[in-house]
C-alpha cells in the first residue's frame, strides 16, 4: 500500500500527489505481497451468478473503454512491460515522484514492480492513463478488500483502491489530476457493479492531495495509522457519486 501520494494536482493549481505506492524494495507492506488462499480469492471474485465478467478480480479493466472528461478523452490501458517500461521508469525517476513511490533507479526496478502485479493473481492492475491519445499518467487499480490496507479499515467486499501519478510536469497544477481521479472512480463504479466504494489513502500531511480527492467527489472518512504513514482514508461512494 502506498505511504503517500505522487504527482497529481488540485484545481487551484498546486502540485500534489495522489495515492502513490512503495511496493518494490521498501520496508512497508504492499499490494501484491499478501498471499491469500485460493478459496478466499474465489469467494471474493465470484459472488453473483447474474454478473457477467471474464473471471478476473477487477472485471476486465482492458475492456472499459474511454471516458469523456473536462480535460479530454481519457482511457485506462493496461501496462505491457515491453511497450511501456521505459516511459514509466522515466516518470519514476522524476524526483517529485521518486520521493513517494521509491522506484527510482534503473529500469529493472520499475520492471520488478510491474511484473509483480502482472504475474500475480490479478488483485492489482497497472495501467497507463492515456489522455487524447497521449500516455501521460500511471494508475494502479487494486482490490482494497484483498490488500494489506484491509487490516486497517472496515473493508467491504469489492472495495477498489486507486494509486495515481501524473507523468509530465506540464500536466500538473492545472486540475488534470482532479479530473482524472473523478473519471477513474466513475469508470470503476460503472464497470464494477459489485463495488460500492472507491478507496484511496493519501498521506494526511499532504493537504493538497486530500483536497484533490475531495474535489474529485471523494469524502474524508477517517484517519488511519498505516505501517509507514498516517493516512487520510478517502472514499467515493456509489450512492453519493452524483451528489459530490
């Protein structure tokens, strides 16, 4: 789970960070290191026989399609290491990003982080955020209810978490992060009918990041003591999505 947030923004023009990660090579817990029994994974992934999915834990992110946002047409595209590694590694070596994600260094560092997700059980899906046909951000969608985070808050089945970094400095500080956070939360709620909440856990000290989530329709739920930080648990509720 991420200790803080990396490289998004608020509408007021302040560079901020949204739900970053420390998975590979850090002392904290991470999204992909908690091994659950196959029977439990199956219980969470197959609930209602009326639901049509491809059987994966996040309901086929690759097929979700584009979304129209105030900043352009946006789409989540699942990562392919051979195609995307150099770009994502370059973003991870941006000092503003590296301070939170802790994945700076040679491409092998980022490759290991990506491969752990791509070769895992599907509880975390790394994606490029493509805006108007240009890859410009990196997202991780993950099953928060199957993540170590679930030890620290009252998780519900199918809670879906989001981590985000904005790759280009030019896309920071002008409302892009807020727009994309809202778009991704809406995509999750549109395509994951069993998910009632989208979850994030920015560092409580990162006021601009918390503000970005609030502007994107999330609500502040609680302060949560995680192994590597005190976090603001942010929640976007399905029942409130058209009100916030």
